C-alpha cells in the first residue's frame, strides 16, 4: 500500500479529527436519506478516527452491525464494542466480506489509490443485493478561489497540488466517482458535490486545511515551492477576519447493487 500522506506525522490524529468534524454532518445527512436505520449492517472502509463508524453504530443500534476497516487501526481499536467491530486490512490487497452490508461507505480513501477500480468493485460486492455503496472523495477544482486575492494563497495552493501530484493521489478523482460506481455494476447512481467555505475564523483558523499544509510543509520548502513567509501568510489568511476561500469539492456519489441478476 502506498499513501502520499504520512500516518506517523505527529498531528495526524488532529488532522483526521478535523476532517471528520468538517464532513461527518454531510455524510450523516446522506446516510439518513438512504434510509440508514436500526438493524442495518454497515461497512466503513478506511475509517480513520471512526467518526462515521460511531455515527453508524448509534443509528443501527444493538441489532445492527458496523465493521470499520483501515490499514491503520490505532484510532479505531478503542471504539470497538457493541455493534462496532474493527478490522485491520489493506483494502487494495484483501477482499471485503461479500454480499453482507446494507450500506458500504468510504470517504477520502479511494482518491489515494493508484488503482481504485478493483476496490470499488470489491465494495460493490460487499453490499447485499439492493444495498447501497456511498463513496465520498475530493475534487480540487475549487481551491484557487479566494477573496481578497492573495499571491501567498496562490503559491501555497500551487505547491500543495504539485506535492499531491507526485504521490499516487488523483486530485480530479471526485468527478470520476459516479462513473466508477456505474462501471462496478451499481444502479440508481446519484451525486452531490459541496465545496465548504473556509471562513476566516480569528481563533480556530481552518485546521482541516491548515494541517494538510503543515504536514506537507517540509516537502514544499525542500522543493523550493514556497518559503516560510508564504506559509505564515497562508496561515494568517484564515484568522484575518476578512478572507474567504473554498475547500476542495467533496463529491458524494451513491448507487445500489441490483436486487437480482439483470434487475
Ligand atoms: C484521509 S483518511 C480518511 C479517514 C475517514 N474515512 C474520514 O473521512 O474521516 C484516509 C484513511 O484511509 C486509510 N487507508 C489508506 N489506504 C488504505 C488502504 N489501502 N487500506 C485500508 N485503509 C487505507 C488511512 O489509514 C486513513 O485512515
């Protein structure tokens, strides 16, 4: 398994928790729309710090089942219990349980994979006939938007996209997700795309965004893509009480496994 970001980075837990805080409400809303209810069996693939898995466990209750899998389960293991179980696995190398789940979910994982198609097919097979697969990944087409204009923002965003492009990371992946769902044989495919505003919060800044830049900063500096002044200016933007920028588009797409062959 290859991963452009460093799981051992000292603030990786904080980075993942901030992502979760930013996107969990939208994920919960979509899952409720798909009918998530007591007794459902749910899978979260690449579950990170477990925000979605915990939401699943609350919704499905004691008669349901939640399986949270990740290549790195250190943040998930303390959550195991009741309907929630945790399994360490590389989803590119090992098959998921087949035909079992009412809802299979994955967020911000497939965009990191050099070859996501077989994993989408594995997720489709993990759904029971009639079950849902909900995939959520980013598309970075919105990230240059900022007001007022800022050369430091432009330099940092360009450097970030350059660093991401060097790894097995597809910054256009979001737009491809509905097509991958259809190619995996799923029906009734729908899509929602949301670019969250990154508000200028004078106290909190925008941790989900800033921590990604912080993690990659040594690489950006070493490659000469930015200097320390650019990074300082970038961080000040989110606390200046005036700047408005946009995060990457979060593309959420979902489809249903056919009830019977040929249905
Ligand atoms: C950016 S985090 C997203 C976490 C969570 N899905 C969320 O949205 O809050 C990506 C997660 O995918 C996991 N991951 C990456 N490649 C994986 C693989 N091949 N198999 C299983 N998990 C993987 C990482 O360990 C990490 O926890």
